């Protein structure tokens, strides 16, 4: 529902929705499935993003386990070569595009407006549209499994290998079009969150008073804004080649096979930072809270994040050292790659010094954050070894690379995401995740991931190539470095890792059945999202706070004691929120739910289906999109006041915000 | 579009919708950047079919480019009329802009047909594929612009537009000018600079 009336709980608001587009009445349900499907509330959408991402995490995880089962013993028979190709392609695609990115989008959607003291994002309907595009794009991508086989060219889908000659099934078509749809989601969310941050911060919140998570998310949105269109071009070229006979990657016509690689990695390298920076943001929130100290060198963390965002555009060709770029390019990209390790190192130092001398509180969230620092550093260091081009030539396309990016993505991004789960769970669901199960979750994941990905360094340096679907006893070698032993260790590790994640799911289930409510401020937190009820109200804040400090919430709770120069608590979260409620804004207009985002997003996979099977279907999809676009444009995002006439109250409506 | 809860002008002093359009156009720069790079890489690669210099009709394309540039002028006049709240003139200039845009797209259709008859198909050569892709993407952008302009005229006539009229006209104008500027770059790189 779109209006919050207070303080008249006895007289519910009567809603008489006007027709939009002369056809449909606005959706008004505030309960049941309709309240989710047509919602434009950033918090509900954040949860929907996270649930979708978690689903795809499990799908991608099962794919990973099948890969490890296949490689556990010599002459693996679990998958045939063709299915194995599809499995690693879809594992990577799912984890990158359908798990980490949407999960980060979920966190961003939920917490970014709360952290900057806003009541919603700048474009609430665009937000809903982004979510549905992602969901439909993800489903569309995976439908290929049932329609002749999934994409099988590796997640970077190098052309000309991804052309119809080598990938004759429709898998690559589904992949290209599905990512195109998911890309629309990234683009809309980038525009939306950038404008939200630029325009909708609470009074007094200058950019340098913004919580660090919001900062990192902002950098990520700029990366998305400029990286997504590049892969859009690459995907269009690939699609035109496969479906309309274009020659872009046809070497016989004089095409340059490096064109795809350049376009893909100009997107692909910023993408790496798109995947890691949200987790950097999360642990930069978690570490200060559980060290009971402010973040060490906040401006350094901000600017090193921004520096990563800039330099991230100048290192893409380090993915292509083995492709014969020429010595000058290789030298330039080699040096740039070493340089980008510097701002990352700055962050590691800042986090370490945040903990230095702090009163450390080893909650599960804190453990995951520390896990990130340690394991990301391992992955970062193996990354620096790639930046040395001669060494990289040896490592290219071996398991050493696989080890590296799993340490930075699993040891980095995923651990950060889990830190975020445990830290923010009480805020989102009003209940605490079990710390005991959390400890099991953490240690099993840490042991599992080191057992899985650690041996891959050895496998890679011993020469086991990536994407190899079988290994044979005869060629596994002998002694400590034989491939057989380390492959089975990695496979056992992957199941320990899976059990760790299963324990997280059990933890969620147990927590949801536990009737005990979480306290308002269980961690003695520092930023504005904690200055709301658990879970936050639909309109987030009863009063929009005026910000005076970095870590505003902390500074409202604590004051410096003049005599001892220590911080002493002067009030509690409960009191602060009670005070807000007493001075609550009387009438708050929130944007109203809408049908159009989901309808518009639904048209996209229909068009994509049509491009693969029959142009007639594409025309139907086009009509849906056009129809929904007009419906959208002609509907104002907040229902007119006449929709909310409350016959029981003659109170004059006052617009806030 | 703008709305009550979010219509306020925040930190930057520019409204959300207008700033959103600027961000989108920033993203579009990279889209055309990728397409133009592809064309520049492939423009001289002709293994069969005509070369660029054999088929380009520079005087014809110059005229249609001039028409498109003039549409930017009429768009400015439409925005100016919208700011003065003059619905009649706004409608007039928006219609003229759309007509000029349609003339340009018509010219492009004619040009594509002529090139095709002279032997340059989409699959003929790398030059063919990348030429049609780049100019085709631009043509689609102009077409989307025309649809937006005509919708604006329709909506203004029924005067049922949510949000502030003048601002919506201005935002469509931003998009239109961007598409024009991209054409100047494409025209220069594709037609004027010899391979």
C-alpha cells in the first residue's frame, strides 16, 4: 500500500485505485503473493534478489559438485565430454551472473537507501523491472538445459569457438540472449542506485559521510554502467553471427579472433571488481562494528575503492597474455596489473589496522570478514604472479588460474556475502541467526574451500589444464605432486564446502522457527540502517534523520567524555527509535505498486525465444514490451491523492520527503 | 517518470529523471564506442563484394545528415516552447522533429536498399556486417526517438502526462541530441575518412 497514515490505526486507509491505462486498476494488496509480485518496495525487492541469487547459488553449486565428482577419480564416467563442457560453462555463468551479482544487488537494494537515510530508491518501478529481468533472464539461460543442451564454450565464450560450427546447439543462443536480458537488469540498477546516491541522501550526509558499503556499491554501479554496454555489443555481434550470418568472427573472411576477447575482457575485468567490491564494502561495515573502533583511514578505503574502479579499466588484456598481443601491450598491461594490487593492498592494511588494538568480538560475521581478509590475500598474491607475463604464460589455462579466481571469488566475494548474512539478518528478518550453527557453517566452509581450491595451485603448476574432462592414472605422475591424490583431495573438499553451505540453510530454517525476536541493535552498530525498527517499516524512517557525522548512529548513541577522552554511551537504540516514533511525519507518500515492471520484463524472454525459434513469437514479445512501456509511461509512480481519500479522517494530506 | 515522493530535487540540484537520462546516455557512449571500434577494425576488410569507396554516395548521405542535424534545432525550439508552456508550438516542433527524423531513417532505408542492390549484403564481408550493424543500431536509436516524440505529441494533446511536461520534453530532447551527436561521429568516421 502506498500511504502510511498515522497516528490513526483504528481508521484504515480506504484505497480506491484509479484505472491506469484505461484498463487495469493499480495493484493495492499489502499482503499475499500480490504484495510481492507487484511490489516496488526496495526492501522486498532486495529480499527477492537475495532469494533468487541463493537459488542459483544452489544450482551452480550442484553443477560444481558434478564437475568435482567427474574429476575425483581417473577416467571419470559421471559426465560425458559434451555435458562436462556445458557443466563448467553454466557453473561459471550461474555463479557470476546469477549468484554473486544479484546477491550484491540484493544487499545494495536493501541497505543502500537505509544507509543514506532515504525512503526508497530514485526509480522504484525501474528497480522492480530490474529484478524481474534478472529472474526471467536467469530462467531463460537455464532453459537451454531442457531444449537441446546448455552453452558449452566456457563463461567467456571465446569466438570463433562459440560459432555455429563448434557449438551447434541452441545453448550459446540461449546464453547470449539470457545474458542480454540479465544485462538490462544490471544497467537499470546501475542508473537507479547512482541517482539514488547522488540525489537522495539525508540532509547533512555529504559524500564523505556516506557509509563505506554505500560507497563501494556506488563504485560498482559506475563500473556496471560503463561495462555492461560493452558486453552488450559483444553479445549482439555473436548473436548476429550465429542467427543472421554476419561475419564478425569468421576468420575465413579476414576476421580478427581477438575482437571478441578484447570486447569481452573490457567488460570482464571491471566485472571482476563488480564481483568483489560489494563484499569489500560489507566487511568494511562488519570489521569496525566488531572491533569497536571506527574504520581505520576511511578516506583511504573510499579512494582506494574508487582507484580500483578507475585502474580496473586498464588491465583487461592481462587475460590475453598468451594470445600474442606483442611485447609492448604485454608490458603495459603487466605493469598496470601490478599497480592495481596497490589500492587493494591499501584496503587490506586498513582492515587489519581497524582490528589492531580493538576489542575484538568474534561473532560469525566477524569470522567471515577475517576469513575474507586472509583468503582474498592468498588469491590476490597468486593474482600478482599472473601479472608477471612470463609466469602467466606458464599458468594460462591451467588449474592454477582456477585456484586463483576461486580464492578471490569464493574466499573474497562469497565470504563477504556470508559476513553480510550474519551481520544484517536481525535487521532484515528481526531474528538472530544461530551463532553455534554459524560457527559450524564458517569452519566447514573455510576447511572445505581450502581443501578444494588449495590443491588446484599444485595441479595447475603440474600442468593439469582447465576444462579437461578426464584424467588418466597413467599420466597422473608419482610422488607428492601426483595429480590423482590432489584431485581427490579437491573433490572431498568440495563436499565439505557443500555441507558448510547446507548448514547455513539449516541455520536459516532453524532461525525462522525460533520465536525469539532479535534486539533492535544487537551488535552496537554504527550506521543509519540500524536506526530503524527490526525489520524496518515500509517507509524506513519515521523521521528523515539529519546527519552530522560519519557513523551517525554511533555518534547519536555515544558522546566523548571530556575528562578521559573515551566514548561513553548516552542513549540506546530503543530510545532513539522511540523518539523518532514520537515525532513521526504524519503523512508519508510512498510510490505505489505497479503491474508494468513485471509485464515489461516478461516481454523480454518472449522476444528472445522468438529470435531463436520463430520471429512470430518475437513480434508477440515486442507487442508486450511496447504495450507495457506505454502503460508504464502513462502511470505516475505515486498514485494520485484521490486514491487515498480517507472518509474517516478529514486530515489534510501533507507531502513529505 | 517523476512522482510525488521522489520529485524533489536532491543533492545535485538536477531532478532524478534528468540525471537518470544523463547516466543512461553515458552508458550509451560505451555501446556506440564498442560498435564504432568494431567498424573501424573491419572497415577495410573486404574479401568479396564492394569496397566502401565504391558504394558510398557522400552527397546523398550529407543531405540526410543535414536533415538530422536540423532536427536538433527543431528539438531545441520544442523544448523552448515547452518551457514557455506553449502546448501548440511544442506539439508543432515535436512533430517537425519527428518528421525530420523519419526523413533521415527513410534515407537510411533507401541507402541500405541501394547498397544491397550493388552487392553489399549483411554477410558479404566484414565491412558489410560491421557497416550495417553500426548504422543499423543508430537507425534503431533514431526510430525509438521518433516513437518517443510522437508519443509525447499524443500525450500532450490528451494532456494526461504524469510529471512536469517541460521536463519530460527536455529529457526526450537530451536523448535526441545524443543520437544526433553520435551520427556526426559515425558520418565522419564511416563516410568522410577514406579507408
